[in-house]
C-alpha cells in the first residue's frame, strides 16, 4: 500500500510539473503570436499622430517628398527629408474622430498593405498625400507628396 501511495504521489508531482511547463510554453507562444500579429491601421495612425517618438520610429528615412519644382506647377522634384529635418505632423485636428471614406456600402477597407492619407482642398489648391505601407506586419510612412498650388 505504501508503494502504491508513493507511486501516486510521484506521478502526481511529475504530472503537475509537466502541466505547468506546458502552460508556460503555451503562454509564451500566445504572447509571441500576439506580438507578431498584424498591426491594425486605425490603431497605428492614432499612435502616429499623438506620439512624436512613435512617429519618428515609423518613418522610413530618408523620406521621399514630392513637390512642385517652381511656381508654374508643371514639373515636380523629389526632396529627401532626414530625421533631423522632420517635424512632427498632426494628420487630423480632433482626436475624437477622423474622416474615413469607403468605396463600398459594406464600409470595409480592402485588405491591402497600403494606405494613403490625403488632404484634397475644395477650390483652395490644397493637395497633400501621405503614403503608408505595412512592412513586416507594422505600418510605416514611406512617402509624402505636397502638390498644393
């Protein structure tokens, strides 16, 4: 009988210990999956606008900026903006909402790794675009265009 109780106790201890390892391994795996999951653009853009340090970390420098070459607005040129030249941008003014346009009645964005945030003025010459691309599951500003007149 003593042998039987000893056997049960030892088996129980090893089973519980093994179970804890599996739980820890599963937890580590779950955290890895969560950390590696694709970043949602809506969550990214809020951080990008509100946190200047985060914004700097999510820009591919040197950043390509396309502008008109002169006041005649017929030729464009590319400027390269460095980290030192970058100034924090705020893409929308009220943090309680942002304008979102859809091209379908389901109000769903197409599954794409690209987004363009555009300011297109009405009869005022404003034409600014920010190009974002998902790279290794994270969003980055990769190019901007200011063709305002």
